[in-house]
C-alpha cells in the first residue's frame, strides 16, 4: 500500500504536493457526506482519497468506467460488494454497436465523474452564499445557482501566459529546404533565401538522388499510404526489407520500425518497464523527452543518474537487489551539448549488476562507425571496417538500440534493434506499435535505401566531420564560445533566453542564416545556446559567411565571448582553465587525414591544411553524388 501510494503520488498532478502522511490518513478516512457522489464503486462509503482521485483527469476516467461496470453488476444483484469491484464486463460487449450496450458508459455516475476539474472560483460560491442569505432574510428558497462550466479558453490562455512569462514559448520559422540547392532554403516566399545551419538532416540524405529515385518509384507503384496498421493490411515488403536492413546495420537478430523514434522509445520503455515485475529504470539526467515519457508511462520506479557519471550510476545500481529487473537508458550523442555517453563502461556495469542496456543512437546513426551504425559501432571501428566477427563488441553488448530514420537518413520513422525475442515481445505488446498506421511504403523504401547507401559510402560523414572541425576551429580563433565536445554538434553558448532568441532573429533577418535558439526546457535556464549542425553541403563559402555573421551578432548584442567566460572562471566547459582538451571521436586516422599531416608539415596552419583536404573531399563527394543520380 505504501509503495503504491508513493508511486501514484509521483504521477498524479493533484497529489504530488501532498505529504505521504496526509495521503495515508485520506485513504483511511471517509467523507461525512453520504450522498451518491461519495458512494464507493463496490458499495459503502468512498475514502477521501477516492473522492479526490475522481477529480483527477487520469484516475477520474478509470474510476468512472469502473463505477459504471460495478454499478451494472451491482444492480444485477449477484455480486455486490468487493467482488463486484473486480467484476469484468465481457470484452465483446464493449465493442458492440447495439445501442443498449453502447449506453453502458452513459450513466449518471460517469457524467458526474466528468465534471470539470478545478472549476474557476467563480460565480458559484458567491451565488451559494447569496442564496443562503436570501433564504435567511426572506424564508423562501431561491432558484439553485446554475452550475459553472469549465472555461476552456481561460485555461489555454493561462498555460500560454506561463510559457511567455518563463520565456519558453516557442516561435516557429517557416523554412522550406530546397532539395536542389542544399543547404539553402526559402522562407515564406521563394525569393527569401536563407542558409540552414541547424537541420538534423545531418548528411543531406533528404535530397540524395538514390533515395529520391526509390521513393518516386515506390510511390508510383504502391501509392501514398500504407493503408493500415501492421496487423491489419499495413505489413508489406517495404517493412520487411527495412527491418532486415536495420537488423543487419546493428548486427542484431531483429528490428522493429515505428512511426518515429519518439514513439519507439516511449513504447519500448513503457512496455518493458510495466511488464518486468518491479522493474527499475536508471536514466541519464540528460535523456531525451521520449525516454522520460516512456519511463513515466511504464509506472516503473525511476532512478536518475548524473549525466555520463558512471560512479553515480554504479552507486544506484548497487543499492538495488540483484534479482530486480533493471534497464539502463541512455544516449550515445546528446544532441544539445554534443557529449558522448560512456557506452562501454555502462555495459560493464550492466553485466556486473544484472541490468539490460537501452541505447538511443538517434544523433549518431548514419554518422559514426564505418557502416554508419552509430557510436557503439564506432568504438570497434577496426572490427567492423574489416568485416570481422562482431561478437563481444560494444554494439553487440547493447541489449536494445534505438534510432531514427528522420535525421541522418533524411526520411521519417524510428526503430529498435535487439534480440529476436525482445523485438517479438515489443511487437506483440506495445500499443504504440500495434495501434497505429504503418509508415508509407515510399518512406520505408527510401529509408532502407538511405541506410544501405550510408553503409556502403563514408564520404558524407567524413565531410560532415571535416566541416565541423573547420567551423569549431574558426570560432575558437574568433573567441566565440563553443561548448567543447567530441561530436558533430556545435553548441554556441549565449546564456540568456531573450538574447539567444535575439541572436537567432538577427542572424536570420540581417544575415539570412537560420540557426534556431535553444532555450529552456530543452536546456537549463542560463545555458541557452545556438545549436549549429554542419553538413556535407556546408562548403567554405557558407562556413565563412556563418562565422562572420556570428562575430557581427556577438558584437551587436554584446554577448559574452570565450575570454569573458574565462574571466568568470569558465562555465560548462567554456573558458575553463584546466579543462582537458576534448578530442573528436572521429580520429585523424579514421578520417584518412594523411595529406592533412603533410600539409601541416609544409608550414600551413591547421585551418589552412584542413581547407586543402576539404577541397579535395568536396570534389570527390560531388562526383559520387553525381554518379548516384
Ligand atoms: C535523443 C533523441 N531520441 C529520440 C528522438 C525522437 O526521434 P524522432 O524524431 O524519430 O521521433 C529525438 C528527436 O529529436 C532525440 O533527440
């Protein structure tokens, strides 16, 4: 009971501010009001806790359905009391079209339970007081006051006001990326051209000629939509082919495709967390909202460990009994700061404490590893590059890998990959997979082509890494504060929500550069930033333009430079005096920078030498893309 109370309390918007002692006493006390409103579903009086629960938007519905079922069976007379509480309505009856069955829900108890929650403290109370006074003065009972209805508009306005007040209100820009002119886009009119510097189409696969060709062909042959869920008419050769390719990509037995990786993460964690008995999910503090939501939906106990802190994770694992099922949920590349998870150490801890690992590779697939399978593959670069047996590699040790088809693969959709039994379990149990229409055939076919293209060709991700190095190098020379990290993400620290938005607006309006400001709640207050993501298409002309524009905006708005942060002792890696240098995950050797080293020896600066390499790469990649068309 105690554990149940604690769990319910954490999830409930009404009760989470109430102390356990109060909850306990409420669960044991009953209302003195004996009206029908406080009759327990199984007969008898409701506890005060049940009365409050009925007003909850989540529990209220469940209780009302339960009340209606119980009311029906209680009326039938045979099983009143506690047994009625557990009585089940046969499934088929709920699915019938017969009007008398459909009315099962339309009983007064249900209407009561849908009463507005938290009605505005409006006319109702003064009216009641006036009525009492009226009766007292005139001895005649007046008309009862009309019930006050929930003010939906006031509710929306209040929520929006809160977002404006804490500066977390989101403004969307109308950006129409041009397939023939990547990474250029136009705004609301075709004449308003801008360069996009914050797209997650990290490799420009959204315009890859092979992907587009396959999508056009599939669209013409099989039409626009899948026509159903996977179970009912939406399973096809495209899903089979795509899942086979994903399983191969990650060297796993099986894979399963979802509408998005948000859904994949949510559905998988919610299903496993709720099905494993007494499951505990250990979650990195910087995990994406999709995982946080999945954990919430599972109802499992959650333990948050400090970002990338294996000591903290181990302390938490050690506090749990060995027999308890545990899932460690974390990411490879954290997209807002570019940090990379300690995957191998986490696998070691999982082995030691009997946990399974759930790794989100959303910001890594396509871009790391010799085949583009992500950071886990990258950590055993040689093994995979040389086609050796992958058993025992870091990727092999991960139990569940999740990825997206919507970022580096340029399409849309998400997936999980792992053992055949795990995948079959999710396929069989996860509502987020079962009860939704499959991805369109053309999307699945395009995504499969994108994965296969990136498995076979390294040029795009090498160029992406080289452009990233070039931008980071130039910004460092310009004293523009980049949060150091080993990945392809360039988070430029601003440190204030309004200034970050002003910087983004100025870049767009004055310099025709689109970089979205990243504010709370995506990043903590005070760590607001511009998040820049170079792609293979960000050639020197665009990079020079970006760096000069940033320099100009930093001057115009008086934003702190790296040296300013250093004078204050540094902040989140920016301007920190004794911070160790952060090496990129892609090493010089992996990027094939032999000529780069030669150029350095001839006395060119690092950036000059890098530009030479980039020019050679640009020509090669251009030829490959043209050949693929
Ligand atoms: C870490 C992480 N996981 C999952 C997702 C969701 O992926 P998708 O866009 O496929 O829904 C995102 C989306 O941005 C993400 O950043």
